[in-house]
């Protein structure tokens, strides 16, 4: 059985083969026949499989590798399929036995693999248990191959489960491939293989994943299984002379894991590291010490004092008084797919005032550990933003979901009805129709589409001609829909004017303005400015005059009309 599992943490890049571990049950097992082996694929459908390796989603890599594997599978070896986390979000019970082990219908298995879309959590322990109980009848060589990019997220203990099941069902081996894992995750995953008698590999990409599966499957289907070398024994680590303890809330259990300590005696740092203090390090004599404790690599830090008793042990744990936020944001109507890219920012609220941002997270459904209190959370997906206030409770996890469904505005503009679409010399502003707040802006041709949440907006299009004389600023009501792009076309309803100014005396102009004329005959504000005596411009439909300045003297010419789609020729002769 092959289990694809993932966690919400994206791990660092590692290398295949150098960390292969095998335990005694593989090397010493009796030689089964090919018919004795049964394998089940259990494919991860959890949310974190949207994480990327070299620009490719891990779920895409897993699907490709699984499809190739099923296509080339030995038809004599029964194979089945289990999937989990692919139907419901935040549901540790979302585990489905799609097919029990058999030798037929490989095409359906491939179709089921290709149809999986990551959504939910990662229940490793229950997935192993469910798949182990899916073998039909007595199987001498039931095989499990777990491919994981992280750790259990549903409070199970897969290491203990693998040991217990192998103890009661000899021959039940769990082989583990750590897919893009860090050192801590690698150590935890290797434990599953060790306790059940399986192999452990680390793989970083599609090629390494295929290679790891190939090596593993050669063992689980071979007659007899190939002996696997056991690495040289590693000298046992010395026992710590003192282990420090902390907790996340007053009623929480005190633990030593995931905390980093700085212990001082006055100005002297006696310890800077994890909870265990070894004999070769400075020792803490009975007494009190100033400490600074950080949970994982988060901003959850607490300064305080601890006491070491006469027996050399810590008297009471330090309470960090912190909890976690687990946020999720979606930007399409499929609310199970996380918005990507995403950035969450956390700013504490103290006495009603929002403080500076103290933490950021660029992943959905990932823990952000914070001191207990109230926070303003802002989220950004491309040009779309959101915000909320959340309460972090010590020892608890706070969940919040952001609706960032996004639409776009990328206007197609025509100068008059039936005219060609153009975007040059345009300035765009998008304002919320109800509040008047500007939400996006863009300039000219080639600018990216303006992103906005679904709703009603006012789109202002400011058109300026290259001559800077004339132009139009017009506002259009628009509706933005999730996943859609509003284009128009938007008709500016403008006409063109061309002018040429001559002077009998040869004098040159030193100022030229376009003056709109109101319906009551008064003059509106000038539009643009030019020093050219021969040029062209555009203006909205209406009545206009040109204000010409020559040697400080200003003169208005006779009014003229601008008609959309037409060209107004102006021949102007000055004394």
C-alpha cells in the first residue's frame, strides 16, 4: 500500500538515497511468492499538496508519478486505492477506500488519481489503519509505502500505530518516502519505517520520487526480498543532565519539545539552545535564573525566571501564554482551493489601538503562533486585500476564513460609437460605488488588469491626448464578478479637432487653451495647454472655443462644436 501524505508546512530541499534506512524485518523476512504481495496506493488529497517544487504543484508531481507507476504495474500483483482529504476541508475523517486490492481496472485507478483535488487535512494514522484493514483475506506480504511531505495533522501517532500493527500482523511493513522534508520531519517519518520494519528514503522532486518508489517496490514485490544494508551504528547520544520545561497556557501540559531557551545568570549566558542541557555544557546550580523562551521559530516569546531545585530539576514550567492562528483564504468559487500567492500579517491591538505588525505568514492553513490577545489580521492576494480582528487564546487554535474571490477590470475603450478599441493615453481609476474609496488604478496600454472583489464600482477613464490639449474624463458604473473580467467597451463619445494658427505680422503664440462652453454660455475650466500653432486634440461632445495668447494678449476664437466621430478643421488667422 502506498500512502501519499502531506502537511501544511513546506519543507526545505533535500537529497534522495543518502538517508536510506532499513530495519531487520525487511532483511530477515521469509521469501514470499509474487501472489503473496498486495499493495495499496493511498493518495494524499490534503490542502498542502498545492505547495510547489520548482514551480510545479506537489499534487501534480504525485499524480504524474502515480499514473506512470500504475500504467507499468505488474498485473499479477493486486493493487488498490485509498484517498483522503479530497472531499472536505478540516475533516480528519475524510478517508475513502476507492478500490480494494485487485488485478483489474487499472484505467479506473488512474482516472481516480487524476480526479483528486486537494482540500482537507492529513490523518496519517487513521489512513494507515483504514488501508491496513482493506486487505481481503489472509495476506502473507501486505505492503505499505508512505510518501509524505510532513507530519500527522490529526493528533494521531503513526509511529506507534506502525509498531503495534506490525507486532500483531507479522509481515506488515510500512516503507516511507519523505517528499521534500526537513531534518525534524525526516526523523519523525523514519520512525514509522523503523518501527514496522520498512525502508526510508528522502526525495526532493519527481525524478527522485520515482526512483525512491522504484527501489521500494523492487523490495516489496521481489522473490525473495533483496537484503537491505543497515547503516553503521551511530554512537548513542549522552543523556541530558537537565531538561527544561515550558507550557502554552496555565492548564496546558508542560513539555520540553519545540522550545528554545536562553538562560542567564546576570549578564552571563549559561545556555542558548533547545530544552536539553548536556553534561559537557555549563550546568545550572540550584537557584533562580533569568530566561527567554521562544516557541518554535515564532514570535511567541516569554521572558521570566525559573528555579532549579536542590535535586537539579526545574521546579515549575514557564507559561508562554500563547496560541495559534490557522487562516485560510480562497479567491474562486471553489472555496476549498487556497488563494495563491497569499500573505497574512498580524498586528496586536492594545487598548483599542492597532500596533505594528509582529508576524507574517505566506501560507494558508499553516499555524502562526502568537502571544494571547486580540489582533488585526490583514491578508493580501495580488491586488485584493481583506482584514479581520481575531482573538488568540492561550493553548488554543483560532481559525478564520477570508473570502478573496476576485474579478478584474481591463477596459476596452472606444473614442466614439463604432470606433476602434484603444488603450493608449488612458488613466484608469476604480472606486467602490458605495464608499468612493479607490481600490485600484492603472495606466495606459499593457497595464495589468485591475483586481477587485465582486461588487459595484465606478470606473473613471481619464483620456489625455499627446498634445496635452483637450481630452476627456468620464465615469462609468461597472459590476465586478468573481473570476470574470469586465472589459466594456466603454465609449468616451469624443470628437477630434485639428487647428492651424497663422499671423499676418508673423507673431508667435505663447499660450493656447481649450475652453469648454457651458449651456448657459459661460466658460468652463480650460482643458490642457499648448505652445504649438499647428496640432490636433480630442474633446467630449459639446461647444468649445480656443483661448489664444500672443505677446501677453488673450483672444477667444469663434465657438465651434465637437461631434463624436467627426473631425473639426480650424483655420485661425491672427493680425
